[in-house]
C-alpha cells in the first residue's frame, strides 16, 4: 500500500468545437453584445475582461458573479453602485 496518495487534477470542462463555432457566429451576427457572468467566472476574470474589451461589450453579473467581475472591468453596466470606501482607503 503506497504511503502517499496522489489526487488527480480536477477535470477541465470545455465546450465542443461545434458549440464554440456556433457562439462565434452568434457574436459576429449580433448588432450588440453584452456579457453576463456568474460564479463560473471565478477563475476567468482576466479572460472575461479581455473579451469584453475586444467586443466592446458591457459586463453585467449575477449575484454570485459580483465578487469576481464587479471591480475594474472597464465596461461594467453600473446597475449596482461600487462599494463605498472611506477617504484615503486603498482599493484591493
């Protein structure tokens, strides 16, 4: 019996090429695009911000996505005001 157990990496979920191609076509055909993210954006914040910049798309978020997407996305829809800070406090 081994003294040390190796835990495999978590699985990576990825859409099929056909689904990605369909999404690309939908974005290309759309007059306007908006991004609405939730908790699934937890580890992809930088990618969401980059995509929003490339598409010139506003970023909205569900309640569970707020903590990942709210700050400094550049295209935030501003339906939710930013948190209040005391004068002189530093941003995270």
